[in-house]
């Protein structure tokens, strides 16, 4: 007789609102940062650096950018995060 495993629903603290992830707390933002840093789809200065992604996303959220827009439009220049490209407009 086969044993069945109970599948518990995954409770996320990172809901999707209007097609974008919206972290609700520190853990949610850090989880997004870990995934983005490990994805290979972020600029080189964020690769494998979830803490740097965390800071960029937080900085971007403060000015109204989504997490993805934040890592694509905030560059680290001489250790300082700087908004560039269309995000500056």
C-alpha cells in the first residue's frame, strides 16, 4: 500500500500585485533578493550578492520602482548606488 504525503499549501509573504512581486516584510524582501542574486539574470555587480540586491530593491521601492526595475536601473558606482537610465526620469 502506498503512503500518501500531505501537501501543505505554500504561504508566501511576497504576493503578486498587478503582475509584480510586492514584498510585505523583511523576510519576503530577502527571499526575493536571494532568488534574484542566484538567477544569473541580474547585472554583474548583483550576482550572488543577495544583500546588494536587497539594498537596491529597498532603494528602488522608496522611489516607486518594482523589485525587477530596481536591479535593472540602480547601478553601483564606486560603492554608491546610483539611479540611471529611464528610471532617473
